[in-house]
């Protein structure tokens, strides 16, 4: 089956008729092809978006809201089909796609469909000067949304929904590794009555299609989620063109466990925060620091739970861990396991590729726990983005804070403790955009989402996203 570009409400082949193979990670087979769109395709998408902008930016908030909520309902109505497509394209367990990815994609549209009706601008009375200022929040125009492969429809819609709600028209590119649900979204948008050209989806490689989007002179804002190196490249290209930029990048998130925590909750959640989605979530807690007094107990209990996880075909109900997203990614993760061994790390469990019966060419890897001798080893400093975590003990708050803040990343941190003073003090000092205390990845879509340092620039979510996708203009009236 060939995936096509979605431009001006129609499905089109790429102008230069160049295609890329799309692999099913669970069996390593090519199962579809996608366009490797060129500058010409991006230009067609841009022109279609530009024509639609005049009308869409003037469409009432109620009408925009109605359409976005309709899209949300149609995503829900297509739950099974979308979850199957996501699981096949990405390798994630179908149970996860059904419970998390697709419902959250629907929530993204519903949330921003509602949020835009509550979004208000400010006014400032200049007392004593007989003047009033009011600030308009105007749609930007045509914006670019570029998303990664780990949470394909979830992150694609997390960008598109606020962009559309704010009255922009969009040229969007999903990851070339997981294009299928973005393709299906085009059909849903047509059925929901989204006017032609408001959303345009171009498929292809980052270096061709993505590059054409970020270099386009008239695409005025770029919202990107993906690797830090790619984010830095996008900034180098787009910042001198004065584009607005939202960059949500990698992480090397600490999971800090104190002896006074609720142990059972902590243990269960830590297995999830380590290995959910095969560890391929930028928020996964890939560095586990445990207070020395419970370190040996934690090590034994954690390893036992990890060994019990079921690695298998994504379509099977009892699969906890599916396939990694691609062969090159599997190789990258395996290289890090070798690096850990070379650096003196001890593999407590996992570390090997798995041959799943009947799917021997799939990209399966055992969930891996590595005990590291020091915090400054490469596996504790660099993003692996797979089912691999490190563990090590700590003695004091000061020591663990120092280790957690020493990495170049600063996305999220999880703290397990029942000590209120410690919670407040550490939350203040952790260099991260998001801190979870006694939980992980509990999401409220109104909250600011994003990181500091090499984890990115800007915040997504709630009104932050609507602010990003609008341009403020202050009007000062003297009376
Ligand atoms: N959410 C996250 O934090 C993610 C982090 N990563 C990290 O990045 C590493 C590399 O993974 P990749 O798949 O290569 O991610 P990537 O960052 O290269 O890809 C993300 C998106 O950016 C696009 N892209 C790539 N080059 C571009 C360019 N020059 N201009 C515009 N768009 C471009 C891709 O086509 C894709 O749609 C992973 O191993 C992982 O460590 C990857 C995906 C998601
Ligand atoms: O918005 C969320 O709930 C999760 C976002 C996750 C990422 O951005 C990621 O893994 O890249």
C-alpha cells in the first residue's frame, strides 16, 4: 500500500515520484511505501495552506472548536484501526496504542478545541496617561509541525491541534519511520469537514522534506519534537530567518528514590517509567538513583520484575515490550550496551537481542538493567532512547542533586519520597522542565511541557501552545 501526501484535502503522489520503503518493526518486512517529498511538494502544501489561511483565520472560534472536536470524535470512533496501524508501524504493543496513543491523540484535538474558546488576551490601562492598551493574539499564518517516531499520532496531533485552533494553516511532516497514522488522519480531517488546505501533510526524509519545510521563507514558525542534534540543526537554519521556534528534544531523566517512599507504588511505576514504549519516550527515567539503605533490596526486586516482562509480538495481548522502531535504532541501542560493558558496567539483566518465534527478523531486545560504577560514564550521560536503564546508589541529597544536574539534558525528573521539605527543596533545585513527585508521566494537558538545557526551547501544552502559535500585537489608544 502506498501512502500519499495530503495536500488541499486530496491525496497526491510526490511530484518527483520518489518513494521510501516503510518497515514493520515486528517482522522486519517492508509493508508500504511513502513519498520522499521534495521542495516542490512542500511548495504545493505551502500554497494550499496559504490560500486556506484567509478563511480559516477568520473562522469563528466556535466553528474551529466544533471541527476540532469532531476530529477528536472520529479518532475515537477509529480507535481499533488507528491502534492497529500505530502498532504495526512502530512496533509498540497494540494494548499500549489502544490505551494511550490513540486516546491521547483524540484528547489533543478535544482539549485544544475547548481551550481556544477560553483563550483570552490582556488589556492594560495606563493610569494617569488617559490610555488603554489591548493585546491582540493574531494567527501567525502558515506554520510547520515536524514530529518523531516514538509516539507518532500522539505527538503529531499535540502540535497540529493547537496550531489549527489558533487559526493557522499547517504544513506537517510525520516521521518517515512511522507515517501511517498521519496518513489516516488526513481521511479523518476530510470526514470532519476541515476545510481544504487548512492542514497539509507531506511525507519524506528529514533531510529532504523536513529541510524544505524549515528553509521555507514563508513558513513563519516551526514546532519540532525529536533528537537534540536535529533540534540544533533546525535552530541553526531557522533562527537566522527569525522564525518562531518550539524545540522539544531529548532527555536523560533521573529517577531519584529515597528510602521513605511508598515502596510498592515506586517499584511498579519505576518499571513503567523505565520500559514503557520500549523505553522510547523522551520522559522515560533512564537513570535510576537509589538511596544506599534500600539499594540492595531495590536491585533484587526491580531486576525480578524486569525479568518477568514479556517481550513479544506487538499484536499479542500479553506483550509488555514490543519491537524497537527500526533496525538502525536497535543497532544504536545495542552499541550502548557494549559501551556500558566496556566502561565497567554490570549487566544485571537483559542485554541481548531476542528472536521471537515466527518473527525472527523483528527488532526485539531484552529490557536491560545496568549497574554503573560512576555517574559520569557515557551510558549515564547520553540519551539511549531504548529499553535500557542504569542504576546506582547515593548517600545524600546533595550528592544525588549534583549527579542529576550534571547531564547536558534537563527534560523531566521523578522524585520518590514522603518528606515534604526535601520535596520542595529538591524540586526547586532540579534542572528540569517537569518534576514528578511520587508518580510518573501523569499528564494534565493545561500544564507547560518542555525542557531546559539540551532538552529544548519553549513550552508546549495549554495556553503556552496557543501563545506559541499566535503573534501578540499591542494596540495603545489614547482617549
Ligand atoms: N522525542 C524525543 O525526544 C525523540 C528523541 N529521539 C532521539 O533522536 C535520535 C535520532 O532519532 P531520529 O529518528 O533520527 O530523530 P530525528 O530527530 O532526526 O527525527 C525527528 C523528526 O525530525 C525530522 N528531521 C530530521 N532531520 C531534519 C531536518 N534536517 N530538517 C527538518 N526535519 C528533520 C525527521 O524526519 C523526523 O520527522 C534517537 O535515537 C533518539 O535518541 C528521536 C525521536 C524522538
Ligand atoms: O505530551 C506528552 O504527554 C508526552 C510527550 C512525549 C514526548 O514529547 C516524547 O517522547 O518525545
